[in-house]
C-alpha cells in the first residue's frame, strides 16, 4: 500500500466482514461458557508441554493472520494450561474462582473501552457507586475515597504513601522525603504479606523502618510486643507513625485484633491501615463479620474483589477514610485546577487524582455485575461456606493417622502435613499438582513444611477435599517409602 492511498482507502482495524466476526465471537463465548460449566471434568492444572511453550517463542508478526487461526492457537495452547483457579480442586495460595457473570461484565467493559482516569462519563459513576458501596460495607464516612487498583499489593503501597503524606506533610512531594523520614517507624506482624515490606522499600522508607512484631499462638500480632516496640522506639527518639494490621494472613488466615490495634493507634497517634486482601470481605457474612470487628475504625483498608469476592482478575481496591489526604498525596494541581465544569472534561475529581495511574480500565463493571447479580448476602454465604470446608478438612486431617494438623482451621485455611520430612511433603504437593487432582500450596509453619489448603473458590465441594486428602495419603505412602 502506498502512502498516497492510505488516507483515501479507509484502512481501519474493524473487520471486513462483521457477520463472520459475530459468528466467531459467539463461538468463543459459547466455548468459554462451556469451559467454565465443565471445568470440573478437566485436570485442575497440567504441566505445559514443551510444544506449547515453543509456540509462544516466535518472531513478531508483521503480516495479518485470520482471527480464527489465532483463536485456534489460544484453544490449543493457552486455555488448557491456565492457572487452574477456576477449578474446584484449586486450593493453593489465595485465588478467587471467578464467575461467568464477571467474565461477561469484563467483556462488556472491553467493548466500551472506557478510560477511567477521568472525565465525565457514566463508567466513572459506576466506579463511584462501588466506592459508595465499600464505604457502606465498612462503615466509613461520606468523605472517604476509594480506588480500584490491580491488587492489594498496590493498594498497600498507596496506603503507605498516604500515611507518609500524613506524617511528613504535603510539602515533601516537592522536597522529597530524605531529610524528614529517617525517624519514621511502621509496625506489622511477622505473618504480614511480603508486599508490605516491599511497599516500604518502594515508598523510600526502607524495610529498616518496618518493625516486624512477633505473633501469638494464634498467629495474630502480639499486642504486648507491639506496645513495647512502640514505647522503645519513642524512647529512642524515633517516630512511630503507622500500624499495618492483617485481616486474614496468607499463611493461616489469622486476623489481628483489629479493635485493640485501632485503640493503640488512637492513643499513640499512629495511622492504622489494614491489609484485608481476602479477609476484609468477611463483613459480607453476618457469621464472620465479628471476626473483623474494628475494621470500621481503620484509616485505610486494602482488599481484593478478585479473591473471596469472586470477581475475575484483577480487582484490587483501596478505601481511605480521609479522602482529602488521599487526594493530596497524588493529585497534581497543574492538571486539576484547569478542570472544566461542563463538557466531557468536567466530572472533577477524577480517579487519576487518587493514585499514580492516569489511564485506568473499567474494573468497576465486572465488580458491579457481580454485586448486582448475587448481592452481598449470597456472596457472604459463599464466603462462610469456604470456612465450613476448612473445618471439614481439619476434621478429616484429625482422623487420618498419617496426617498431622500444623495450624487449626482459621477462616478458610488449613495447614497440615503428611507424617514425613519436608522433602517428602514438598514432593507430595508437586506430585499432586501434576496429577491434576488438586492444587494446594505449601508454607512453613513453626519451621516445618506444611501442605496448605485455602478455600476461596465458590465451586469447591466436600468431594474435592476428599479427593485431595486421599491423593495426599496415596502419594505420601510412595514419597515416604523411597
Ligand atoms: C493476596 C494477598 C496480598 C496481595 O494481594 P494481590 O492482590 O495479589 O496484590 C496481600 N496481602 C494478603 C494478606 C493477601 O492474601
């Protein structure tokens, strides 16, 4: 094609034949709904064949190819070798199962191709609706702000940056933090997620400024140890400014004593942030909500709709009590003072003033569809049910002589082991993954390798747990007899 006829020939990326595209699109949708409906019939996970890997190591395509062919490659090489978290046998880490409803919401969002950085359009009102709903969920005031982000890792980072602004003042956005930050101290438990330490690094405060407080026998932050650390730091001339509590630790599902932590923060004039990645949504279950009592007193809460909330990845969220402080941490006056009051450029404040992202996708839509379709009562019941499943597994482990419980079921997580050494237990878990029967993960509990099952997926049933336990015992007898 010559440069001269490019303008006149109407070249775009739209299909030449919409009827064909429509037919293929319908087939893709049918295939994917089938995939979800019949996921139980597949292995949870399977190792990626070398041929599939090779297939994704080709040169950059310069020439067009048929969508049908690309779809064929997806069907053969990608879909069968996905993570497996859609499958009821997935019990590893903390992964949500997603829903077909959420998938459809994501598809509609992609069609609108909205940019939720700012401006005056309805998709932003959908996100504002979710912000209002999260305020309601956690008993936060009207002035509280909220923002969709990728996940809790980023939400925790933003919360630490906001706490940094609270401690050092807005002027440090210009001056940098070097001069004033050296004395700041934050506190979290040794069971906190690794992303908390990482956020301290990225925020320029460094991990030396993060005190890891030991945990009690239930893996919760030891309150007496926290009080002592804060007092000692004050005596040493340091400035305690932030406590990061966890509602649902990754290892064991432990929930810090949020009420007492909020009280200590009030007395000591520290900010209180909660990493509630999955546990925060316990508020949807009347039965579990008392476990996170005190969450309503936090200065900020980070959590994921993509874990217990079953919204497809990714849908992390940050809720901040003081919306002005939140905006002061990220907004650039240069852009928002010029804001229009009418036309598409209106709609202030824009979501981009509450975080570092300017272009933002429409994560709110799949979340809105999920909340509208199921309602928080049903979602809360699904969450409570995952905890019932953990108690069932705990019981089964107690009755199997070859198995040993390493941490009692807290919330939805159980840590146990086959009575053999760490190497054998690691082997059992890897064998189990490769068998396609179930996917638990591992962790270290009191110095011992544990098989860790976390129930997050709404599809998991008692039969999936039985299949996992039976396989552990079978593989364990092989692993231990080597
Ligand atoms: C999953 C998790 C995180 C990280 O959240 P992402 O959404 O993966 O970024 C942080 N803290 C806890 C307790 C978690 O369970």
